[in-house]
C-alpha cells in the first residue's frame, strides 16, 4: 500500500495542559451530530485534576474540525470497590 501524496496532517486543539495526556486515546465515534460526516473523540485521562476528559470533534466535507465541539469530563469521583 502506498501513502496518499495529498495527505496533510492536522493539529487538534484541546486541553493541552501539561500532564493532561491529551491524545492518549483517539477513536472514531460515528456521526454524533447527524450531519452525514463521521466524528472523533480524543481522550485526556489526566486532565481535570486527574479525573479525565473526552473531547468531541465533528467531521465535515473538509475533514475534521480542529476545534473541539464538546468536552465530557468527570465531576464526581467515587471509589467502586
């Protein structure tokens, strides 16, 4: 397989706080906003005071929008033993 010569990398903007580990996990999320384009989610497990957060990025005809549209963070900490 040969790489696409038209490929251009992008930089996603999110929680770039030192130690947040933004981008540790990245996954396709399907079409969350029902606009016909696939969206992605990006994890930052150590952000929000080590509680973690997930950033949602919407897809479009031009590719992935580099600015996040939603942040899902954990505000409650419970110890499930």
